[in-house]
């Protein structure tokens, strides 16, 4: 290895070599060979059990929809964490700055998420034919138009493939009940 390819620390006297090409190449080859990594870690069905002990259509995965005035973010996760990167209204370069919080940006983000969900569900059917994914859609936030756009996309013709997978729709928006007393107005 050339001396210029090494980074030397004079304080400690250690040489840090760049990672070998063989390791990076084998990881790339493995990723191309295996394709996307499939993970099956469903949510805990215990909170969804009935008095008989059965948990029919207990959600295995969660689709989180966070809506603010400036953007909308959709995350598909299981009990371990997100299965693929979060899709937002600005993840495409089509919508920038103030347009990310608009109705169309949220609708396009929802369609992109539905496409990824369809691919995941198809992969689940081929790799785990006995298992079925059930979604819990969790909305968070009232700001902006993203919440309405995603719910319209789910209930519209674009969400026809995703609708049968949904077992629960929940609202996780925090809101204050009571709380501390507000500040008195400033008197000039």
C-alpha cells in the first residue's frame, strides 16, 4: 500500500489504513446477489387480544404519518424499527421549500409509500406464504394538508391495494388537557 493512502496520527503513532477493496466489493456483490434484505419482526399482538385470547388481524407493521405545516413524513416500521427510509413530501426533488407542505406533495408521497408497501407485501407472500401483514396506520399532527391528503389517498382508488391490509387506524396526536396556567399578557 502506498504511503499516501495511509493516515498517520503523530500523537499516538498509529497508522489507519483505508478499507480494503475486497471487503467493499464483496459487500456490494452480496447486496446485488441477495437483493433487498427481508425482515419479519411483527409487532406484539398482546394489546390486541380479545377476552378469548385470540388476536385476529392484530397489526404486524405500522405506517406512521406525521403531518406538520411544512411537510408530511411517512414511515413503515415493525417492532425493530423502520424497514426502509422515510418518505416525505420533499423526498422527491419535484417539491421544494414551501411546496413540501402542500396537498399534492403529500399525495405523491403516499403513492410512493403505497408502491413500496405493495412490493413488501408481495415479497412477504413469496418468502412467508403462511404469514400475512396487517397494518396499523398511526396519524400524528393536525398541521398542514398532509393528513387529509394521505387519508384521501388511502380511501381513494389509489389505495385499493393497501386498504385490505389495514386493520387499525389510530391518532397519536398529543394535545393538552388542562396543563399549567399560561403567562399573563404583557402590560405596557
